[in-house]
């Protein structure tokens, strides 16, 4: 058809053919997305409820602090479907696991390890020590100290507005009785109660009191929120209940 040389020496033709090649590649990637039912796995618990739920108010504030402090600059939250990653971090991340994250924290840079499944790996006490001064528990760590997390009182006066904003973009926090009932159906009653915007303050305070990472139950610090968030990462799906190959069709 064309001689290679005549394409390379004719800029206009090269541009047109490059665009055609990119166009074909783009279509092959994008068109199938319009024809499959979904790219987000439906993962259920043993009793048929959604395994992945939106964050509780305290976890949500913790996530805000994670973003505010720039933790994402060094930590990704996406385990790729490669053998070495699965061996180090656990089951590869599913789309379902970040479906309620706005914005998601997948990240592209790992100065520190991936945190997608860090929940439950350490005790709350370990996290507090580590965040205040990482070298206290990992002597060679280059992670910065975050001592103010224990000192800063958590501000959550706008927690309802934050949840309402996320509701606008599709996160199923409930505001009306109808929405609450739908959540009971979807997540079970215990979880549905934590997603009720009207009860956000009480729920946040109750969870923080249980965490009590600073030894003063009456004080709610940024530390409590951040540790609550870290401890839930990657723990919502019980992979022991699922066949190893169950999620392959979504890849
Ligand atoms: C300058 C880069 C950097 C920043 C910013 C950073 N970290 Fe780290 N983080 C690291 C490194 C390196 C390690 C591994 C050494 C260690 O455990 O301290 C680590 C380890 C961790 C671990 C333990 C992970 C594991 O599986 O052992 C947690 C949890 C963690 N970081 C949370 C955070 C949080 C939360 C923030 C934000 C408040 C943060 N990091 C900010 C570099 C960073």
C-alpha cells in the first residue's frame, strides 16, 4: 500500500495515519464498556447483603485527613492482579472496593507500601505510635512524623453536609425513611444505621469513643478518625468466602 519511507517523510500523512491507529485502539478499549452489564463486581456477604459499604462518618473524616495530610503522595491503594503483589498484599483490589470512593485513592506512586488491605494488619496502638513517629516502630522508616494528629481535635461540624455531598454523587447514605429502608435491604440493619445522615454526629462520637486511641474518651482527635479509616481498608470483603477465580470475568 504505502511505502514506509513515504509515510515517514510526509508529515501530514503520518499524522493522519497515527490518528487512525489511535482511533482504532481507543474504540477497541472503549466500545466494549457500553455493552457489558457492569464493570463493578457485585460482592455479597454470606447472608446476601452487599459486602462493600460506604464509610461510617468517622471513617469518612479519617479519609479526609488521609487526603489532607497527603498520604497518597507515598501510598497507593490498589493491589494489581500480579502474583508478586498478591503475595505481598493479598487479593488484588476489586472495582467494587473503591466504588464509594470520591475521589478514589488508587495512586501511582509507592514510596511506602500499598495500603489497600492494611486494615486489621496492625493494632490501633501500633498505628498511633507509627503515625506519631514511624521510626519508633520501624527504625529505618523514612515516613514523616504526624504528631499533631493526636493533638488536633477532630472537626466534624459539617459531617452531615459531607455525607449529603457524597449522596449527590451516588453514595447511598440515607436521609429519608425510604432511603433508610432501602439501605436495610441492601446492607442489613446494623450497617444501614451507620449510613443514616440524621444520626451522623451520634454515630461518629460513638465510634470514636470505642476507638479511644488517645486515652481520653471525651476527646475526639484526628488520630481516631484516621486510624478508623486505616483499619477498615480492604476488610469489607471476606475473600475466604469466594472462589479464587470468581472475579476474573471482570478483569
Ligand atoms: C514520604 C513518604 C510517606 C508519606 C507522606 C506517608 N508515608 Fe506511610 N509509609 C512510608 C514508608 C516508606 C513506609 C514503610 C516504612 C514504615 O512502615 O514506616 C510507610 C508505612 C506506612 C504504613 C504501614 C504499612 C504496612 O503495611 O506496613 C502505614 C499504615 C502508613 N505508612 C500510613 C501512612 C499515613 C496514614 C500517611 C499520612 C498521614 C502516610 N503513611 C504518609 C512513606 C510515607
